[in-house]
């Protein structure tokens, strides 16, 4: 796999602030992998995502030091229109992503393609296919502003998927959703993985990230404190020292180890934990 995004000693400060939001970020993200970005509030997750998409500094302004490379090209050399096609961005608040100028979900999903000059026949075909994929095909004639939070989040995904970007950055997609709707969002993320997309998700629901992501990037105090497989990162004691949330099953494993009854390896999903508990019960 090639590297699609690279941070080289990147620091960034928003306008009118004295303290950098992120400092000395160094990491590489490989094409086709799914990355979960975790950390406490104000730890740097959203800024990290905004830097990938070019919102920092192109939209917010501020001071950027170091280099962000997107497919080998410096972020500052990309034209905004080109970058918006290369990298799709799903915002934390889905209602903030709705344009407010389209009267139907159908038109909302197609707006990005319309702006890019995609031919009408291709646009219609793609809208219908993507609407079915994310289960909003029954909502196509509804007003986007009349949708529930979960429905609006699906439409936000659909509008980004319609652009067929190779990289999808998603900022806390389940922050306003109940557990059922959160699982629905991660089903869409699983579809993106199967399509070979590179997916980056900043999210507090770490149990879902542990299940779906290939790698985890942990941030705290504006720095990357750990990166690697979910098993390795969630087992790293630095996360607990920095107040980074870890899956419940990992907390259980830590307590089991303290009690002198460690698991044979670190479980990161409920299924793994149940299997290991059964093995212990059976004396394996």
C-alpha cells in the first residue's frame, strides 16, 4: 500500500490564539486503510482532520508550520476544487453540511456533482445508486431540513460518496446519534472499506472504532501519543495516563491483569472477550 497522507513535523495555531492546537505531528496514512482518531476533548482530533482536508489553514487562516502531503503533493499547492474531490469530509453536525438551498434530498445529494459539471444522466444514476447504498432511497423527495439527525447524517454521507473521493475524513459522525443510528453509520463505513477507500474517523465511541478500524491514532494535548493496531494502542498505558477513552473490554482486561488473571492477549471486541472468558472458565 502507498502513502496517501503524510504529516511532517506539523504544527498549527488558529487565528488570534497563542497556543498551537496541534504540535509536531508526524505520521503516515496508507491508502485503503481505515483509521480511528481518538483523544480527549480539545486534544487535537478535529484540527488533525481539518488539516487533511485543507480547512486549516485555507478556510480558518492561522499559522501552519511543517508539511502536509496529500498524495505526495504539498497541501498548500492543491487547488480547493481539486482537493474537495480528492478528499470527502463529513462534518460532526450533519445539519451544518446541508446546503439549505435544495428542496429535496435528491437535489442535495447531487449538488456537488452539479457543481463539478457531471452530466445529468450520470448524475441521476449515481444519486439513485448511492441513495440505495446508504438507505435513503425512500427519502429522495423529502426536504433535507425536515429529516431526523440519523437521516440527515446518511444524506451527508451520500452527498460525499456521490463525489467518489478516494479519501473520506469523518469528524465524530455519531455524536448526535443513538446506538442504533451509530451502528448504521459504521455499516456505511464498512462499505467504504470494502470499496478500498481510505477512511479517517475522529470518534469518541471507541468500542466501534476497535471493531472497524485497521489502525488507531491517539492524540492528547495537541500531539500524537500512539499509533498502530487497535490491540497495541488500546493496551498502551499512556492512553489511561492522558485520559484517553478506551473500550470497556480493554478496561476489563486491565483489571483482570491487576487481579493476577490476565487474558492470553488483549481483547478489543466483545466477541473476543467472551471467547477468552469461556477459555478461562474451561481452564484453557
